[in-house]
């Protein structure tokens, strides 16, 4: 695809070569994300950051990624602080905000809303999550993490064996990741969820059509014994009618060190898009895994910076200029990464 000026709304936009291009650019962002070098390539540019659903890492990492490229961020969070609360349409909001920004990152609770906004925007829009539909930048950072975690073991994304566990019905990260895996060869995906929270049928069909071997199960232990990656997810309580309904599923699947030791292959990588639900009745990924070197959740969040910097560099067409506007950092940075 042509990245310059393009919206990033769905992983369906990408061919395998596009994903490889994003990853190659992400690799080049390392010195800047690790605070070895500073670049001002986006000096003067403005990111409009519009998050109408709770967000910590996606919102802050999009903003920090833009700052690390030298740009500035203007932020709107929550409907209550936006003129949308006064009845303004997505169309009008997009026409206005795109006059103030060079690129926009947006999260919204309604599936399809970010695409509707993008259709009226005069600048590229990146989908930071639209309801239970898609979360393309998360899928890219997840896949980038899978690639780098497995590289040291002589394995790659082709022939990957992954178990996705938890709320596969409402989890947009697993929806986007499943679709993205369709670009790779001989992948095996095990879907572990309660019957009511299964992966939507059309995504399962899409994976099978692409040649992915899909296994569906409701049993955790048996499903994680022969995989490279266990990808755990939170019950998406905000998408249920009532908390009582969400309570039926919270805590159903809990991965902890004991289960890991007894059931997983020695170097199985543990991933989660975060936030993990640390309340006692949930704990889908127990804190006792924190010292497990195969717990990759914070490497995922660090990788998110690289991937989001790459998306900005590509959509604003500055990839080849990043290093020309760079210098060493002035401050003490040792030991951070
Ligand atoms: C996810 C999301 O918002 O979809 N979080 C994230 O962006 N890393 C997952 C979640 O909220 O459970």
C-alpha cells in the first residue's frame, strides 16, 4: 500500500510486504525510543489525539511516539469534554479537528465510527480501537513482539502456534491479530474461551480460508501445552449489558506460574494487550508470573512505541528524513531499556 497520507483503519489494508515495511521502519526507531538519539523530524507537526473510551497505553504511547519524532500533541479525552456531548456529528468534528492537526489518532466505543470519522477528515486518521471491531496498531505491535520474541529461538511468524485465551467475542485486539495472521504461512491458532465468548464466526472462517489451522476449545490447560505464544485477554466488561453478566466469565481462565510450569513448553511466551485485570475475582494473568522471563507484556508496550513511531513516519512520509534531523541525547538515560 501507499502509506503517505493514508488512514490506518483496519489490518485488512495490509499485504504481508506492508507489515514487513512497518517492522523494518520500527527497527530503525530503536535509538530514538531508547533515548540514545533525539530527532526533530516532525518539528511543527500536530497530532490530534481523540480518545472517547478509557485508555492509558494506546493514548500515551501514540502521544509519546509523536513527541519522540519532534511533534506536538493536542488531546481530547471523553465525550463529556467534547462538543460531541452537545450533539455535534462525527462528520463536523472530523472537518474541524482535521483543520487543527496533521494526523489524528482516535478511539471510539462504536464499531465503524473511526472509519466514518476518517471519511470526513482532511488528514490521516489512525484507529486506536473502534468498539469491539479493530485495533490495528495493537495487532501490529503484538505481531512485532511475536517476531522478536521468537527470533532468538530460530522460529518465525510462519509456522507460529498461538493460543488466544479469554474474551474472544468482544476483544478487538484478538480480532485484529487473527486477521493479520492470515498473511502468514502454516499458522496454527487455538481459540480458548467460554462458549458464549467465542471468536466471531466470520473471523474464524476468514482464518480457515487463509489456510490457518483453527482449533476451538473451552479448556485452558490442554490448549496451552503445545504453543509458542499464550495470548491472554481481559473480559471486556464495558461491552456487556451488566456487570453481573461479565462476572460470569471473569476469573474463568487464570494463567499463573504453577499452571505455566505444569502445562506449557519451557519457553512459551506469555502475552496480553493489557490492562490485565488484577482484581481478585479476575486475575487472568497472575502477578506471580512477573519474574518469569517469558512474560513479554512489558516488551509489548515498549514495542508499541517503535510501531507507532513507524506508523507516523510512514503516513507523514518522513522515514528517510528521521536520521537527518537527529542528534545524541543530552541527559542521563542508562539502564532504562
Ligand atoms: C486493549 C483495548 O483497548 O482494546 N487495550 C489496549 O489498547 N492495549 C485491551 C483491553 O482493554 O482489554
